[in-house]
C-alpha cells in the first residue's frame, strides 16, 4: 500500500473514531508498527492529528469533546495510576464528590472506604451501589456523551451541599484556568469546586497544555494530580501539582 493511501486511511479512521490505537492501525493497514509510527509523525506535522501515548487522536476545536467511550481508550495506564493515588486521599467518614468521566470511573472501582459519595453520573452511581457504598446521585439533564447530570436542577442540588473532597476530570488545563467545552457542565464543575474543602483534578498528560471553550475556575482553586513530566507545562501551571508515578 502506498504511503498516501495509508495516510488517507489513518485520517479517515481518526475522523470517524476520534481516537485510534497504534495496534488497531497496524491491523487496519497490514503493515509494521514502525511504518505506522512514521505515518503518524508526518500527519502530526501536517496538523491532521495529535500523537498520544499508544496512538493518536483528532485535533479538537474549543467546543468539541470526545465521548466517554472514545476517552476510555486514551492513556489507560496513566488514568489507572491517577485513580490509585486518588483513592489514598480518601479517608473513612469523608463525604466526597466524584465527577462523571473515565478517570473518575477508575477511582470508583478502587474505593473501599466507608464514605458517602455524591456523583452526577448514573454509571458511577450503579457501580457504587453495587459496591455497598452510600451513594447520593445528582439529578438533572443527562449529557449523553459524558453521562453527566447538568443543567439548573443539578446546579441547585450541588449548591445546597458541601463536600470534604471532590475528584473531577477536566478537558483543558492551561493559561491559569481549568476549561471544558460545555457551558452547563462548566457551571456544575465550578459549583462543586466552590463547595468542596479540597478539590483534586485527575488529569492525564493529554489534558495539560490544552484549552477548551469555557473557563471553570482558576487552577489555584484546586490541586492537580497528573502523570505528565513536561517541566515547561508544570512550571506554567503555577499551582499545587502532584506528579503521580506509582
């Protein structure tokens, strides 16, 4: 297969799926891993995709957002490390908020403490109840792509509660702010941060240095848990950041 044809197929796959793994591209193109890596490098230089650990993803506009299904194949090992560390920050008796998302979903699977969990994710709530953990679910409009309850009802409920700790995902972290593509979801995340004694943002390396449409809160309002080792980005954040390497 000619290089131009391989690159065309890669671009089409990225456009369709949002995220692709190196392994899946090797199978699709029936070629070597080294060849696929070179093609991905060239496509990244051409501005047609962004390389991530183990594959590549679509370059998104400020308001674009991957679905939970698409996010679930990204940086899985990094997300597992973040979830394991986040679990150690939870103490028996805590009232914690766990945001909808793929990294926080892994935290749900790690929890074994005697806690009360408030969540705006139906998916999380089912898992928590199955694990015998006291669970309070926030109502509202369900955003299908992220499984998050958002809107006026969700916002009102969250504003009436207080949390010892909150664990949130975030789409972008740069320029002094946490950002997300959706205005209604940003309002909910902002309210959670305001009502929590301590908020932790679980951010794999793909989230740092990124900017989305809506500002949620200054980075100084939270503690960022990340797996990135990019010193330039870490210096630019100018807030408490813990690099997790477990």
